[in-house]
């Protein structure tokens, strides 16, 4: 018997002897239509996986994506949740054969993308046996250096043979996979998987009308401002107004119910306001435009060359994805209290596309400096460079998945 068969037989025997998992009901029914399953093998690269999943969803009408996560206790940060009904995020099933079968019976994926490594033999092999087309992307040597991979390399080779295409993160990773006998026609190298930010939509007529109403005035946007940050942002705006009397602040509170609090605090500071959600446009005397609708961020990021992302000076309940602002050409200001999007903030800051501020004076000073067109434009350009990183891998895999789904449709 071949060594790979012996290794697989031993592995499956051990996994079946493990305690049978308790029967757990899936969190929801499988949605109708096409479903792509993505396994996020590397615990702390989930932001990039989510971004890739959302790009897949945007590229194909009616598509749902299921993301499975590794053991949650290995994650350094809490798993961020995206508010999108087409994106499902659950823990991966255990390796007991019954758990694997129940998972695949319920979700019936049309295609699968495995990210990084940490291959689970029963899950990979049964999915392949059921005819699920599989791709391995962002493969990294750390994902193939577990004890099982070192002691049972023949088993790892067999698992890798089940993938229709394998993409390594670097030249070193490419060499490691080549040594594991991945055929050259299947093996590629296209850099690491990186989040690139979603291009938020906006109503074009609103963009045209609000731009005309602003009449070329300088503006900055404070998005997702927590309750305790409202006074800080308004104080920074008053400071910036001393140097730029026509400056307009657009403020969106984290909690829509706090719009009245914003208006009250603005009135106490003699800041003239307009309410976008009530259909009001700013005139030449308006210093603050308030909107409680987070769905308008795509509009305001387009209009404001500088954006402060709330929940970062005084931590709030929700955070903004800084790549959303960068993808729409807005320079970014943020505070030191970061949680979910720290890797994205770090990338942007290292490239010069984002700056950290620590208090009201630092925020007011930064706004005053960055509303100069050349300053904001330099940061926006740096942000676009960050957004563009990793696009080749993302575009390539999206094309492969779409081609696979099209072939599956043609057979039905």
C-alpha cells in the first residue's frame, strides 16, 4: 500500500476515534442559488478574506459566500463581522467524519477557496470527492509546517493534488510547494492576499447636487463618531475654522439616535448646522452638515478630501474600515484606540495615507494642514497605492471562480 494511503488511513482512523461531535444546528438555512465556500486558514488575515469575499459577491449577481474560521481561540483579535446578508461567517467543522459530512450536506458549496494552509484532510478530501472545485490561494510555508505535514508529507502531497490551482504567497513558498510535487501547470505565485477596500456606492444626483451646493468649499468628514467623540470633533472643527472660515464639517454619528445630541452640542458652540437626512443643503453660512445614515458614507468620502474615522479616539461599538475611505480618495485621520481594522490602518499609515491623532488639538491641527489640496492629494495617492496592492491575486481568483461556476451552470 502506498505511504500516502497508509498516512490517510491512520489519520482517518484517529479522527473517527475522537469523541463524536454534538449535533449542532446550522446558524441558518443554505441560501438559494450559488454558494462559494472560503476557508480562512490563517486566523489573523480575516479582513483580507472578507474583502475578497465581498468582491466575489459584487462580481456575480445572486452569489452568497460562506467563510469558515479556524479555532477562534487562536485569533489575536476578535473576528470582525460584516453587515451583509450575502456573507455568512461560521466556525469550521471539526475533522470527525460525521461533522465534515454534516457540514457539506447542509451547505453544498459550488466551489471552494482555501486560504493560506493548515489543510484539514477529511474536509478537503470529502469536498473533492463530492466534486467541489477547490483552489488554494495565499499559500505560505507556515501553513505547511505543522507536525502532521512534516511527518506525513505524502498525505500533504495527496491533499494538494485535490486543488485545481495553487497560488503561493512568495518565491520561498513557491519552492516549498514545488518540493511537495504540485505540478507546474497548477502552481503559481501572485503575492499575498491583502484587503483592498470596497468602493461604497452613492447616488450620482446627490453627489452632483451637494457638490454644487458646496461651491468648492473645503470640507472634512467625521464618520462613525462615538457619543464621547462628538464634543472632540466639534471642538477640532471650531479650531480649524479659525484658519479656514469657509470650512464645512460633515458629521455622521455612530448611533443614528445621537443626531439630536450632535445638533444640541453644535448649537451650544454657535456652529450653524444643516440636516442632510431632512433634505437640507448647506449654504454659505453652514458650518456643519449632519447625517445619521451610515449608507451615505460613499457620498461623503467622495466629497471630503480628509476624513476622520470615529471610534478610534474614544472606542465605540463599531469601527469604520479605513480602506473604504482610501478607495474613494480621502486622506485618513484616526485615533490610537484600534480594534478590528488595525492591519489596514497600519498599512495605510506606513504608506503615508493615514495619520494618527491623539486629542482635540491634534485633530484640529491635522485638519487645518490637510485641507490644503496638495497635502490631501499626496495622502490620497498613497492610499490608492495601498488599495492596488494584491489586486492581481484577487482578480485572478475571482476570474477562476467565475469560470468554474459558469461551467457548473452549463452542465445543469
